[in-house]
RNA sequence: CGGGGCAUAGCGCAGCUUGGCUAGCGCGCCUGCCUUGGGAGCAGGAGGCCGGGGGUUCGAAUCCCUCUGCCCCGACCA
């Protein structure tokens, strides 16, 4: 039996923190010799890093198979035609990695695989008898991120499990969705991740039904989530529904008045200049959605949620603040003086729910250095649509139970979507039902960020010395450290224990390097092996070795003949959940 | 894509302002001695197109132009 010796293992550990790594998981992955960067957002997995990746893949695969999923493998490179058919060739924008073959035919590297799978299914599924169908793959994905960051957390190439469900109807979809939701809970629990499923926005994947994101709570997370300490409610702030909050009206009484506000161009400055709270101000923003311009109103103390705005208005490909030139052209002033009073007839005015509740307000006058005070919504200015457009703030009451919500950061490691018939309609993926009627497949899609989960796990499981792998995803479960390479009994015992452990199916490595004990200990802690068996001359004289748990730091002296059994027991315990 | 920063040995950095001999330091690496329970010590050694290209100059890591790559903040985004 071959021995995995650390002396031969390609596991280049670093003492110093690489300058390029910002977050702890990235630093530790590089320092522990798990990954090396190839280009921004592209990484090579070194042997230990790959073992972790494979372990997570295995857990995901087991859970998918147990849920009735069938694994297949779709191409990374996809023809442009399919993307044009779904309309996403244009929608996806610069994030899509595009390329051409020698015949100048267009392709992209798949950021996701709805097009391919739906194209497949429309050709293969004819009858309701073939449904439901749960198909998945674990495959590399490509997104030309504007800003790849934090190592594996946001790369341009990453490993993802994506499953697509095809059902006869909404009820079937609901069942598939629930199955996947439950499977995801098991996956992340098995990976040792503290996660939270939150209500989310569907984004560019689209779809009509609900969607949940699985968030690993960590300070370095890129998503803000709100959650309720009192009940199960949790949501991405992008999604979190708000109820309008009525603020006591403290603005001065009187008719709408034009006041001179020299050089006042921001909410902050206006509030200060007039000595009124921001809650009495109306923030007016001219937005451009694709070719269309419209005015958005929101209370001065609130932040606009562009995602809600875009969803409410039907989904623009691009949505952004209008340029100062457009503001000048449409309203005749600069952006700092925009207001809703007497705007052109054709300009649509949408307002957050809180705006109509303001009895009087202060707003821009579309004239440099002037604002209106005591402008009454719907009287002094027109509102065409009232919508929930603001960003939820921590401390607001939970919609379900009233408890003040809290905010946390999360790393999105999974998302489940109800797609409905968006893609089956675009591709004509239909089947014949019991009555011989042609129906569209009802679809769902479900992703797990496999490579990102590695980073997420480290964010949650580390200390000052290095990584602390949860047993189920550790690259190896145990490391044997002979303290001396000269003491023959120590060396022999180490090799003997190695072989015994391996025979029992324990994933084990032997640190046979001719290094001082301290070096080996530091590396073992850095890499994060859950268990360490230390063999030194002194304890061995009493027939004992040391067994140490990385997570707790607890060590116990054990008789040589008992340690193997003890290791095996501890691993089994750690793997059961 | 806007703003900022960086690029010198495998890693971390100094040198550049004010151009000048063979370009330095720490860690790591190789050899030997010594050491072996928390990143030891001594001695010797290898390793650099100073990111690429162009320019100024007798002379460029250093000054100028340009390109590229990388990092951070923002915007954006499944």
C-alpha cells in the first residue's frame, strides 16, 4: 500500500500572507497550498484543494441522486443560436464570455445552462409519462465578472452544480422545488456550514415563481440579508418587502413656496440648510430604463432599491440614473435640483409607497438654487404609480411577526428558482398531457456554488492558526506527525499507524519531512487536518501517542494499540449528522 | 466602466524623490554541521530581461511616453 507522504505532496504552504489576498478564506487557501492563481478570477486547484472540491461534489451528488436527480454533462461552450433564441444573448451583456470558432460562428462559455437543457428536452420529451424529470450536472461555469474578487468567492470560472426540473404543472414544480430546498438544507448542513435560506430576487435568470437563496453567514459576504430573530423570516435586502412607515409630519404649514437654497444640491445639505428632517424631503431621481426616462420619488431618508424598481417596471435590460445631459434636456436643470412639480406631461412619475403618505414635503424645483417647501404629494405634483421601491432597513418590524429585523452579511452558496414556462415557451418545450393536449413543461432551476462553498466554509471555520475543516469536507481526515525522523521506533510506529488507519478507510497523510516538530505542527494547523496523531520518543516510551483535535485543541494521550480505533470512532462521529 | 494603488528572486518587501560600479534585505530553497514537542542555530551556496515596448542620457530599477497585468473602493451582476 502506498503511503501519502507530506514530503512528496504538492502542498506549498506559505508563512506570509500573499499581498493579493484580502479576505481570510482567500489568504488561507493560498497559504495552506490549496490553490494558486492563474489569472484574475481563474485558479488552479492543487491536490489538497481539489480533494476538498471533490468532497463537496460528492456530497452534492449524493443528495441530488437521493432526490431523484439524474446526472448528465452539458458542454461548456454553447452556440450563440440558443442564446439568441431565449433572448439572453443580448440581455446577458458583457458578463457573457463570447468567442468565435474558425468559421466565425459565435459561441459563449456557459454561465448557466437553461438554454442547452431546454433545447435537449424539447427534442426528447413527448409525453406526460416522462415527467417529472430532474436533471443535473456539476460543471465549470464562466462569467466575465467586472470585478472578480476574494479568490474563489467570485471568480470568472467556477464550479457549480445546476439542476433543472421539468414538471407537468405548477403543482409538480412546487413539489420539485420543495425537494430541492430540502436537499439543499441537507447539503449545507453536511458541509458543516451555518446557513440561512432567504427570500430573494430572481435577477437575470428570470422566472415567475418564488426563489430562495442559501446564504452562509459571514462578515465578508457580498450580500446583505435581513432576518427575523423572532420567526423564520429572512430575505435578501434586494428582495425584502417593506411596509410604508408613517412619519409624523413636522414640516411647516402653508402653501407650496419656492425658496432660495443657494448651492444646495444634496439631501444632506438641504436638510441642514432648511433645518428639517430628511423624512420630510422627497428625493427625485431621473432614471433611464433602456430608452425610456422616468422620474422616481422616494423619501429623503430612504435608499432606492434599483432591483425593486426594475422588477416593478417590467424589467429593463439596463437601468441607470439618467445622465446630467438628459436631466438638463428633460427638466432644464442639473441633477441636484430635480423635483416632481410641473414635470413634462409624458414623463412617468413613480413613487415609493411612503411618498403619498407625506402630508407636505420639500422637493427640488427643477431650477438651480431653488426648492419647494410644503409641496403636497398628488396635489402639487402628479404621481402615476405607487410602488414599494425602497431598501429595507434593519430594525424595521418583521412583516410576519413584528419583531425588529436584524441585518447580516451572507455568502450566497445556493439558489433555488421557480422558472415556470419562461424557457419552455421560448424553446417550445412541450409535452402531450393525459388528454392529448399540448402543454409547456413547467421548469425550475437550482444551483449550488461548489467552489464558492469552499471559501464560505473557511470563512466560517478558521482561527489564527489556519483552517479548521469540518470532517466531511477535509482534504484528509488525519495527519500523522512523527516528531523525530531519527528515532527508528517513532518512524516505524508512524508508518505502522498510517497503514492501519488507511486499511480502515481513514483518509490519512504521514508528515515524514525532516523538519522540526514546530514546523510540522504549524503546517498541520494551517492546512486544517481535523485530527493529528503525534508520535514522540518520550510518550512512546510509555507506549503512548498523542491524539489532537484541530477544532478544540483538545489532546489526549492514548496507547498505541488503541489510537487507531479512537481515530476511527471520532471520524465516524464527526461524519454522522 | 469610473476612482485609487501596485508591478524588483518562489513569498513578503527596500532601493526610485536627487540616474552612476557586481541590485539589496527577511522568509523559503540547496549543501554541511548541529538540532528535533510549536515556524531553532552556525557556515557556505543557488536563484533577477527590476512586468513588456519605446524614448531621454555617456549611463536607466530610478526620468518621460505607451501597453499589459494585478489589487482595492464604487458602479454592475447570477
